[in-house]
C-alpha cells in the first residue's frame, strides 16, 4: 500500500494500519492531536485518553460534542481508536529500533487517517425485511523521523524520560501499560 508521504528511509520509520475497525471521525481527530509530537509524548497522551484523564480536542467533527476543561471547547475520549493508534505507535517504534534508530529522539512527522472499505451488514427487521447495518473501517499511516539538532537541544532534559517511557511501552503488554 503506497503512503501519501515518502520520507528519507535512513532517518525514518513507518507503519500502516489497514481497515481498522474504528471510527474514521475519531481517528481523524486523534491524528490531528498527535501530529508533530515526539513519539513518547504521543504515547503518554493516548494513555491518558484511554484512562479518561485528558480528552482529544474535536475540531472538525464537533456537533453535539460537550466542552471539556482546558484550552479547547469540544473534546471526547475515543478509547477504541486510541488503542488502535497505540498499537500502530508500537509497530512504528519497533520498526525504528529494527533500523537502528532511537525512538526516543523521533517525532511524528506524518500521520493520516482516512476511511477504509465498508463492511456490509444487515439488521433483521419485522415482517421479513432487513435494514443495511454497515461498519466503517479506517486506514491509518504513521511516519516518524529523527528530530533536528535544534529540537534535540530544546528537549535534551526530557530525552532520558522519553527513553524510559518508550522502553516500558515496548517491553510490557499494551493493556498492562495502559493500566499503569
């Protein structure tokens, strides 16, 4: 599957989730929330979303979405989509390690979430009729790249903490990591 963004293969790693059974609208908002963040910060953000501590700001799909505490008006806690994104972040971190890169010094340079194929289904109704009951799927692509030298100097006191977070994230099971 071709990516919509092709980075330098020597300084980046990528992962692709195809036909994930999560909401495309929630995935779009999560993608906008984690784009540009360091990998460890994105992992911690999604962990807080799953534990209902920090909402994802909803900027496009915000009709009838209640406001939350913080600097944005509308937000939600999309747990299922956040778990799918955490699995993809784990894959991309493993891919970076396989290439010999340090995931603690990388940031999310590209993330894209768009609708996948529709899984057709039917809901039986009265008198022998049926109503279409389709399920949306989502395709997600994530690319992480090395931070520039100026960014690394800006974050130099946080890199060790990020390294610990990523090591813990990669070595424990996902459900155990989220509950910590």
